[in-house]
C-alpha cells in the first residue's frame, strides 16, 4: 500500500522561505549530531518544485513543520 502524501501548493517566495527554514533546521540538527541528511534531501525536493506543488509523506511533513 502506498503511503499517504500531503499536497502543498506554494509560490516561489513560499518555497524559498521553506528552504531557508529547512536549511536552518538542518544546521541545528547537524550541530546536535543528528541525521541532517534527511532534511537535506527534503531541501533538494523542495528546490526541485517548478509547478508550485510539493508532495510530502508523513516523515517529510514532520521535518517541514520543524523547519
């Protein structure tokens, strides 16, 4: 069974704000010795959005909220 994903519609400005927040969160996770690679993968996914639609699974959503 496929995992449920959430759709986020966003403008380019909103995407840039999300990426900045995720970057800051990734730095904080790295400084604490955590797994920042997961957050970096989410940053790359957000940067790849060109149609204004970002689909996130539950894990990605949790990281986006923290970012």
